[in-house]
C-alpha cells in the first residue's frame, strides 16, 4: 500500500486520470469542510512513492472533482461557495474557467463520458446543472427540490443523467425529451420502498411489509457493463442495486455490512459484478452483486435469504471517515485509491484484502 499525507486538508474525493495510470487527483478541505480553504492535489505515482506534481488552493472547501475527458491536464472541482472551477496543470495558481450559478455548496461534478463535451453538477440548493466548458453559463437546469448529493451521466448514453438526493429517491433524466415534459424527468425510484430477497443484518431497521424509513441517499453509480443497472447507498448503511428497466420491482440486491453511512461507491471498470464502497465507519469494502454466477441465487433457510450478493473483503487502514474511492482504469484489475478525513490518500490492491 502506498500513502500520501494531505497535511492540514481532509480528503473528500479522489479520481484516477483517464489518460495516465500514474496520475491521481484529490479534492480536499480544511477543518473537515466546515470552514476554511480547499486544495486540489494532482499526484504522481513514482518508483519512489507518491509525489505532488501540482496543487491549487481555493477560497472555499472542495467536495468533488472530475477529470476532463478532452484535455489530459484539466481537472474540474466542486466548491463550497457554490462555484465550479476548471484548473489546468500547465497554468499556475488560478483556474482557467469558473462558473457560479448554484446558490449553495456544490457536492458533485461529473464529466459526460460519451459525448465528452458536457459535464453536470449537483448542489445542496436542490438543482442539477448541465454545462459546456466553453460556455460561461449553464445549458440546462434540472430542479430536484431537495439536497442533491450525487449526479452523473450514464456511461452508455450522452443524454441520460441521474441523481440521488436527501429525499431518498433516484431520478433519471433524458435530455432528449422536451423540457416541458417534467423538466426532462423520465423515471423516479423510491430507494427505500421495498426489500430485495437477500439476508439483512438484524441491526438494519425495516418497516412493515419489508419497507424501510426514508434516509438520505449520498451516492450512486452506473454499472460500466450492464447499461440499465445502478447502485445507490447512503445514510441507512445499505447498498442497493436497481434495474431502471423495471423500477417497480424494487432493488435487485441489498448489501448490508457497513456500520455507518456509505459516502461513496463505484462499480469496477474491469468486472461487471464488482463494486467498491467507502464509509464513515472508516472502511472501504469490495462487493459482488452475484450477477456473474451461472446458477440462480439460493434462498436461505428462512425463505428470504440468498447468496446473490456479498462482501468480498474490506480495507480498514483509514482512521477517520472515508469519503472518496476510485478504481484505476489501467493495468491489473484490483488497484484503487481512497481518501478521507484522516488527511491520507491510500493506493492499494483490493485483492490483498479479499476474504480477510
């Protein structure tokens, strides 16, 4: 395991470069993001360890980042003052572009992986905005009406955009539809609505008929190989997977295990059934949703259990909340990076922690 100390700054997000397997960016904040400055680190993996290639300081906390899909040296950051900034490693100190339309903290930014000419942002002000990096104002504003912690484009379509928010709902927007048609909203899934046929921990509260009380949803991600599958997670500590083609059937799999809220999750770019999560319980965990098994899931002795999804392993070296995690796109399929409030970036191989 390799480590880098983000001295005085607490990590919130980490992303591998889509162009270089040895370059990682970290968005961080002073004083746990409550007050103070932010710092964007661009780090290089070298034979002598992790070194800082560049860093940029901002006047407010940074909560998320996204690498440009068109320029290898540009990184987008989400700031606590409602602004979005684009930094270029070839230019010192100041961003090459800045946008400020959100009225509260920007908590997520995500670059369109298909068209590569747009990105989206979501904020505590209850909106999602779509931007073009060459234009000074947003292209589209999508109202959510609740604090939106996560928004992303589908990796399979340039026009599908999704979000999860504090009202415990997953929303899917299709930008090809007329704006008058519910502001491009085409699907809403209540994340807490039903229970999937998988064994739940006895510590997980559930209501009558398998229903769960609504909880804030903090993160979601699209499966990189199965275009209709998404995973969500949040305050209730459960990871759920859904098929957007059949929203009425509820979650396909529910994965219990984390002791506190799940702050970030991401599907593997190498394996269709594997995902990674980061939690306030100070662990990162790797899971399978069981979809790669040839045989159908078997029910447990109580009739509701199953072996469809399970935890494969966990990394518990962090000593504070883990807020960011990401897979390396290149090389062997196990390398990931994680960052958290312990002022550390860790680069590690999930295969070393499986079945521990």
